[in-house]
C-alpha cells in the first residue's frame, strides 16, 4: 500500500528528529517552510493531508488556511501551535480546519488525528465519485415534501447553476443558511467551499476587514496582511447572513462590489477582481428597513434579483413527521444511540404545537427528547416537554400568531400579557367555556387557569383607571 502523502508546512526552526520523527513515520512527507512553497506543491501534486506547525513567516494560521484550501477543497488541514488557545482553535475550525493541537498534546494523538483526517478525505472522495445525478445532491439538505418546500426546491433547481444574486427571507429558524448551501451545491461552484459571514456578529470596523481584508499596518492590530471573505470566496459563493444588520456606511461599499466585481483591502489602493456568487439572507423585512432609512434602496434591488422565501413551520405542518424522523436519526447517529421511535400521540403533539422558533426549535426539542430518554427507545409526549393531558388536545387549539416584527418601541409587559390572554381565551373557546377542560388543554391546573384570568382582569382594570 503506498504511503500517505503529507504536506508539512513547518516553521524553519522545527527539527526533523525526536517526536516529529515519531509522528511522521510511515508518511510520505513533503516539507516546506513558506506559504509560497506550499502553494507550489498543492498546485502541482495531490496530497492526502496538510500539517501546519510552528510560526510560519509573515502569515497567520488563518491566512494559511484561507490561501491554500481553495487549491484542494477536500484537503484536510491540521494545525499545531505551541501557544494555541481554545479561541484560536475554534476560529480555525470554523474556517474549515480539520483539527487543532497545542504543544501539550501527545505525538500519538496528533498522529492518530492525521490518519483520521486522511480517512475522512477518502470518504468524501468516495461519496463524490459515486454514481448518480450529482446535480441533485443538494436536495438532501432540504427535508420536506409540502407545497411550500416544493416551491423552494423548484427555485433552487432553476437558479442554482446561475450566477445571479439571491435574497433569502424568512423567520428565524426556517433554514435560510441550509437553502444557501443548497443553492451553492446546485451550481458549478460546488467543488469549492461556500464562505459564510454573519453580518450581525461583528462591529462595523471588524466586519469591513472581515469582508474586504486588510494590509499590514492598515489599523492598530493589523500586524499581517489578511485576505478577506470576498477573496476567499473567489470562484465560489459568499453567503451574507442577517444582511439587514449591516451598517449603512458599509452597505455602500458592498453595492460597489456587486456592481464592479472588485474590492479594495483596507489600507490599500489596489483593486482586486473577484468572481463571487452572492447569496444574502434576512429575517427582517428589508423594505421596511428601507422606509426607515436603515437599508439602502439601491442595494435592496441589487440583492433581490431572485427572491427566495423560506416558509415557517406552521405553514408546512405536513413536513413535521419527516423532520422528526430526520432529526431523531441525526441525534442518535451523533450520540451512538439505538434509533428511537416516537409514539403516535407524541407526533400529534409535535404537529399541533405552534413552533415560533420554527425548524430550529423542533430540532432542539427532538435532541432534548432523545438525550433525556435514557435507555428507552420509545419517546412519548412528556419527553418533548409536553404533558399527556395537553398532548391529547393541543392540536385543537388555534394558537395566536407569533408577534409581528418590532420596528418601534413597545411595552414588553403589555405585549406578553396580550399574548397570554389570547392563549387562555383560545383554550376557553375551544372548551366551550369549561375551565377544567381548558386547563387540561394547556397542561395546567384549573386553579392556575382561574388565577391567571383574575390576574389579567385586575391588570386590565388598573390600566383603565390609570388612563
């Protein structure tokens, strides 16, 4: 069996003997000391794995990953740094690293990790090379057969192979990022990793550097050159999540990139051409933000070339059984547990629940039920956080719609009280005014229901007197 080919990008001061000899035994090692040398090797040879260790001249680990992984999308990168912190490791793994080690980790652990990384690469290659229509691989990301999901699939099927910009909208937890990944996989750029940025996770100055990159000395703390996300997504797809939270000043620069297809790194006058397919997402109504002056109208129309609306779970209740099965299997496989079975009564409860958090909330609820079920393989309504009495009648209640998007200041207590009153009155209406039955529908005692109603009436009277 041929030796596994390992690219080692090492600091020049790392010795070739001692523990490193123990780690690298039985590998076909190609050692380089600079980023340029590593780039040349990956441009001309197929390697099974890349190991980066020590201080590489003039670049950080993150920059090594950003500049090399586009040469081979399936190549696993393993990093080892003497001063590697947990935060450093998390950042690298989010950027696509296979694993990260500190100097305190044993040589045996590092060697085993390299072998696992190579096996993972081979599995990915096997999956990629198997027969079948690769154009439909993206379909596995979208679980559901409802008319609403069929509309989503048809849109992705039509525009996936195009470069046109897509704006994905929908409530929180509806699966907007999964739809973006499906769009990416449905097109010719799928061989490269999609690059994702959450616009609400970073302040304006850091977000600009994250998107466009910077040169050394561009601002305090810019000790090295950095490639931005646009350059990293060259020939691939850039997904901008929560685009509505992008600062207005930065929106103008994004508009220029979409128009000119070129960027400028912070601190540099040089323009860099980029070929990027843009996908953006927002759970806010961008037209409302335009009317409020918080989002540029010209950028909205530039982004909204193809609109894609992700339906809330309450509009696709017929998919809940499929989603439940998918999430149960996913959790059981991840935890190494026997496959669980969901009781019919529990499924009826899931199908009748309001799910304001949509698919993400359903997934979290299923995970909770599986991990807290112990050795039982049969899941009932209580495992999902519902009582049996509530489960029997929950689907009959017409729950109030989720609160509308908040654009102006409101009284939080008043809003919550209004929602609670609607819920109680809905249960009473379905129960024909019978408080005992209404309390059973809501999974509470009759006395608790009566006390809540009295409390709401008292609060309403106080408001009237104050007015």
